[in-house]
């Protein structure tokens, strides 16, 4: 290997190693916030059909608590997930469906994983994922849990420049499909209306 290339690779490796604790410290800033509210654009790429499905809405997450996922387009819906169940409101039919985590263990696993992604705690992430830092402000997660491996092959989490918010979560699924969620207008610890967890929503 040419000496110049060897030096470049060594410098790149050193830079990557130095980036890991820096990004980990940035992630810890997220743990200061109990509630996060953000607008989102979610794009799912279906590999077999080579097509994309886009949805837009608002997310509210309570750390280790509840998640409210409100889709405003193309079809209105609201999904609430807590430690026991998932409650889904279909805006077209007006019907509410409830799914227990006892009946669907993968639901509990995904909720716990999402808590870990949003927690800002690299030590929590390392219990379930192999964590690397491929770029400044980015974490690459590969699940070690067998059940979780069936749901996602890898997850990339991207932070904003201040490390105070997650701007993107990219999920690669085992079958080749991908899911990218981009967050904007992030508000940390907002004052929430009293009926935000009400079902059906008003």
C-alpha cells in the first residue's frame, strides 16, 4: 500500500475514534429533555416495487412514557403507544383499534428501542445495539437482539449541529425496504394541551 494512502487511512481512523466520544456527549444533551415535539416527513421506500410512500405529521414523545404519532397526510390518523398497548385512530372511519403488547411482543420491543434512540444515552443503546460513529453527529446502530434483527437491519440517527435534537432516523429493513423519518421544528419540553393523549382525538 502506498505510504500516502496508509497515512490517510490512519488519519481517518484517528479522526473517527475521536468523533465517537464527541458524538456520544452530544447525544447525552438529549437526555435533558423529558418531552419532544416535532413535525415529521416519513418516506418508506418499497424495494420490490421501487416506489416511495410519503406521510407527514406531528410526533410527541415522552421519554420512557408515551408516543403520539399523528399523520396529517395523505390519510389522517393518530397512534398512541405506551408501555402496555397501541391505540390507533383512523381518521376516515372514525374507529379506534387497540393492540396489547402482551399479544404482540414486537410492539413492546419497538417501543423500547425508540425510547433508547431518543433517550440520548449511548450506554442504553449499547445494551441492545452495536454502536459506531461513521460521520460527525451520526450514530450507526446494528441490533444484536434476534427478534429486533427481524424488524430492522440497521438504524442511523443524525443529530443537529448543536446535538440538541435528532433531525433524522433512517432504518434499513432486512427485506431491502428503507424508512427515513426527517424531523423539523423540534421543540424540547413543550407545554402540552391536557387532551393530547385522549382517544379518540378531538
